[in-house]
């Protein structure tokens, strides 16, 4: 494994300022000179092939409204919708996924002990492995990061997944309480440290978790 180890006993400063962007869910590559987003510039004139489609005016109006409120071009919004469908909804993932209101999940998890949450995390990792095999034909660290990035984008979770020369840094703001932070920490620990033997460190609050892993 390349990179440098991250000591589990090190203290991490989880403070962030009001300008910190939690809306980006793309894995970012940072050079020494200038940050660069892998998914930036998807609205370039040279991106892909031009096609003509017909859709109900009502759907066009809704997509145009959402593109304005999300401060993106209409073309980028269409690409995003298609990408979400191809990466997630068109697969058989729905057979093992279900939509439950956030408030119910928060209340249910709040009733569990940390031991129960650790056991639940192991079950979640098993599901992640199955999803990865269905989507990528393998369960690797890179496929795990790809599924994570897609999940964050689909659920519109406030987050950042950043990549530097030496490490990955994942920040997720879920607003679902300490127990949910603990559950996420256990999932990341089982995948990164136990499964792929990556150096792993975490810091968490009731509403936010920070994960750092050496590459």
C-alpha cells in the first residue's frame, strides 16, 4: 500500500467554516497546483453526442426549474438524470434497497446499542459487496468508492469525497444523530480497515462524520 499511515490516536480538527462546500459528491483529484474535479465541465460542447428528444412540457418545466435552483445548465441536469438512472435505478439494486423516511431511520437507530449497530454495519457491508458485484463484477476499494459517490449523489446527501496524493477524505453531514454517525463509522472501518487493510481514522459529531484513509 502506498502513501503514509494515519495514526488512529491522532486528533483531527473537524471544524469547518461557513464557506465549506458540502454539496459536492464527486471524488476530486487535487494536484499540487490547482484542484480539479473529475466531473467538472460535463456541459462542454465537446462532451458526448448531440441527440434530439421529445418530452412533455410539464417535465421540461420541472427540469428547467430544478436546473436553475441548483445553479446548473439544463443540459447538465439532463445528463445528471440519465447518469443517475444508468448508475443506480436501472440496475437490480432496487431488489435489495427500499425507501424509508429519514425520521423513522433516525428513531429506529437511536434505540440500538453500539454492539447492535456494529452487527448491523457488518450486514450493510455484505449488502455493499453484493451491490458492487452486481455493478462492477468485483468488490474492490475503488468500486466501494464509486458506489459511495453514487449513493451520495442519488440521496443528495451533503458531503465531500476528496482525493489527494496520499489519502482520501470523506465528509458526510447527515443530521441524523450520534448513533447514525457511529453506524457509518463502523461501515467505513469494516470496509477500509478490516477488508482492504487501509490506514483509517475518523472523527464524528451528532450530525457529521469525517473519514480519512491512506491510499
